C-alpha cells in the first residue's frame, strides 16, 4: 500500500494540504476529484516524494518516511511510484521512442526491458509513430507516450494527473480500458480526473478534495447518488460531460441506493410514472430498504402512476391502503414486451432490469421523458383499474 497520514503542506504560509489521509491499494483504482486549486496535483507530487510535505508521514509497503525529515534520513522519490503529469514533460528534441527509453537507459535497465517495451508498444498501438518527434504527433498520442514511459518503469503505483484532459470520449475510453488492464496486473492507480464519468467509471474508491482536505471518500455510486452534500453535487453536475446523461447502477446495493436517492431528490407531491412494470419483481431487490422507501414516499406524498398489464399483490395492497398515492391503470397485454420504464417528475427516465442482477439505467432527458408520457397516456392502450 502507498499510504499517507496527516499530510500537511504549505506554500508561502498558505496551507495547501491539510491533514490529508489517503491510501492507494495495489490492484485498485482510486480517483481524486475536486475543484481546481483543491491541492490534487500537490498531493500527487508529495505522495511520489518529488516534493516534501511540511509534516505527516508516507509509507510504501513496509517503508515509512516521517516529515519533517531528520538529518540522516533518505527521502528521494520512490522508485516504485511513477507519475504522469498534465504537462507530460516530453523532450521535444528526442523521438517518442527515445523519450520512453531514456529513463530506462539512465537506470541501466534498457536491455532487459526490451521485451516489456515491445509489449507496451503493441498494447498501446503506437508502433507507427514511435520514431516521430513530439511535434509530429497529436496531443492524445503524446499523452499515450507519457503513460507508456511511466509504465515502462514497471511501477507498483501509478499516479496520473488529468491524463485524458485533451482526449475525446473514444480515446479516453481506450486509455481507461488500458488502466483497467494495468490494475488487474496488481498496480495501484491514483488518478486525478476532471471528467467525472472517467473518474467514476472503473474506480474502486473516489476521493473528493476541497481546500486542501479530502472531504469525502467512498464508492463511485455514492458520489453519483450524492444528494446531501450540495457542494459535491454541484461539482459533479458542473463537471459532467454529455455522456453523463446516461448512467448505470448495477447490483442490489446500488439499485436500492438509487431508488432511495431518487425519492430524496424529487420534489414533495410529485409523480413517478411506471410503465410496463412486472408485478412483484421490483420489491424483491429493494428488500430490506423497501420499508424505508415506502415511509419516505408517504412522507413526501409522491405518487406512483402505474400503467401496467399485470399487478402483483403488493401493488394491489398499496392501491387499497393509499389510493391517493397509488394510481393503477391497465395496459393492453399487447404491450407486454416492454421494458420496465419509470418516468420521474424531474425529467429522468429509468429503465430497469431485475434479473439476474438488479440494474437501473438512468437517462436524463426531458424530451424522452415527455415522449414516454405521451405514449403511456394513449387512450387505446389504457384503462383505469
Ligand atoms: P489542483 O491540482 O487541485 O488544481 P494544486 O495542487 O495545483 O491544485 O494547487 C493547490 C494550491 O496550491 C493552489 O492554490 C495553487 O495555486 C497552489 N500552488 C501549487 N503549486 C504551488 C507552488 N509551487 N508554489 C506556490 N503555490 C502553489
């Protein structure tokens, strides 16, 4: 593990890192997000020991360094840690191949690394432009070179600072799939990313940093479902790109959390329209969280408008006990092949899969929600129960 405890750093008497605690585990991706100036890059520099913090300690596997450093202590950058900075630091007068090989040459390990290098060049599909100079390739290709140069050193921990900032969605996805491969080989990855989708997909842990502190740490979906901490919600909303309009919540824990968070964010007295539901299937994955969901829905007076071709016992019970909150309509049996679609009053549409793994696909699109509502209200397929 690469672990920092109680890290503090100041620049010109200004505190930039305040009591930061962070752990990077081998074989895991940790994403670091937060507004510009929060201290993310500084944390990367300090973790790799390119820069010394004012106080605190950093340990790597079984080595530990305490700051401030005592006279005789060694504190050179960890050889097991590679960092890729936003600036890339690629020499303009050397070919890309030479840029990658130079650190190995300096370490005296170039010859024994040839096979590994060839494998990296193949994986990152870069043979074609390796012998060009940096100004003869695209920024995306230069970013790949910086990543490969870091990997060539076979790091145990890889720290990445916004390495996809200039890439399009497709190129970012390629890099992300490579990172997932690298993680599987046991490398611990810490990545600073401003593209929230990139930061949250495939991360095992997410840390949100603000004003030099890590203010929240959790699983990716806990950030997407965030509703209580307005600062984090605002940050995620403002940093999300177009692709963030479709998100998937996978597995029972996320399924339950999604539905609870949805209820929390909907306005009181609003409506959820459910089209083509499948009787009791929804209640099963909600299991132990269903009572909490039900209580919250009643408290917020949120109506379920159910347009279904078949009702389960629980649906009928709800309609009996709370007719004002549970409006049942029958759909023609001919619509039986429809997916379970929910249309929420905040303009989101969700598609649900219950079996074998409960899944929610959320689409934020008011026009789509409106068109589903029109579809669902066609007179010829609907009758009041
Ligand atoms: P982030 O990566 O989250 O945008 P940084 O770590 O780059 O944040 O910066 C955190 C704060 O420290 C900022 O206010 C920045 O201006 C300041 N800072 C960063 N590097 C230096 C430096 N070398 N000297 C003085 N101030 C710095």
